[in-house]
């Protein structure tokens, strides 16, 4: 199946983003269970058009975890933050009391070499596995902090036991924040609280079109328990996570960048968790 994908792609010499015909993309979509409707409008859009002044999404999905960590450190410095790069994570203090969290690793072993883009420019995938989980979250955070100076935490090795989050919890860094927003959830409008919430907090998010979902632990499960503040994991627009057929809907990313930017602008008090979420094994 992967060889078929590569054969179908027309490589453009100037960019590794391959524009493929609608027919071929529909076939790819079917393989990846996307469904055809999402790729129905044929508009050629540069996926990096709105991000020329920062690391592009294309770069973010192509970097190894190691290279991405270095790139983010210099990006945060360039944005005027003073990032603290530690074993397992990068943390940067902000002045808006909300901490945004994403993880740097993906489950895919191969480096992304080719990116396939749907005819409408919204869906991107890669024969190597696009790694939207959680590179979509990393990208969204960089976009959000351009305007809203939140605290930022990028963790390493979430997929192999949330090792970076554990290192952060063990560190002396204890930011004064009101709540945590993680961008590491599949789909378009999920909000997962892992019991790290209270009724007012979850009600607040459901007003922003997010619906409460349940799922296993992620990084915030550890971090929220450590800091004693409420936390939510919001959809970052990736689908088919942990599979080669993973894809990212860029329009969902854009919508949720907007949405998160709106709700973090609303001032709140410190939101404590109703009952401390227990740290997982
Ligand atoms: Zn993830």
C-alpha cells in the first residue's frame, strides 16, 4: 500500500509537498477511511502560507524529536521567551496564567519525506506517517502564543510512558497558572478532562463547542495532578492516530487555534481540581 502511494505522487522539485489529483487523493482517502466529502473542493492552497514568519507545519512534521526540541528552543527565544530546556521537556514562562502543553514525539519511526495534500489543501498525510499526534499540537501552540503569551510546555516521549511529563513534575518548575490546555486529542471538537476538572471548568469548555469525552491518560494527567490545577485536552485535528494512515485536517487546526485563543483570553481564577487526579502507573 505504501508503494502504491508513492507511485501516485507527483513530486514537485521545489517542495516536498506533493499535489496529487483529486481522483488519486480520493483513493488515498478511502484507504485511510477519511471519506470523500472532505476533499471535494479543488482549491490549491499553500499549507504554509500563513506561517512564513515561524517554523512551518511542514518543518515541524519532518523534524526528529531531537531536532524539533532544538528548533523550538530557538523559536521561543526569537519570540522573546526565555525557554528552559531540560532533560525531557522545554518549558517557557509566559504572562498569561494558562499553560499550553503538547508532546514532541510521534509513534512513527520513519522520517516524513513526502507530504500528500488534498486538492482543497485541507487534508495532509504522509506515506511515512504524518505524526499529527502530536506535531499538530506543537504547531497550534506556536500559532497561539504569537498573540497570547501563555506558559508553554513541550514534553518528550509521551508515547513511551509520558517520560517528559514525569521529568517536568519532578522538576523544581512549578508555574503559577490557572489551568492547563493540552493540544493532543484526535478529532475536531473533543475535550478530555481525565477527572482533572470540576463541573464549572468542563461547562466552560462545552460552551466553546467542545464535547466532553473520556480517554486514557496523557501528559496532563501527570502535570495537572502535580500542579493541582484543572486541565483539558482539546482536539488538534489529527485522525487515525498511531497508524500510517494518520491524517491532519488543517481547517480543524485553524478553527481550534481560533477557539483556544478566544477562551484563554477570558480571565479566570485559579481552577483547582475537585479531587486530585491520581498519577497513573
Ligand atoms: Zn499524543
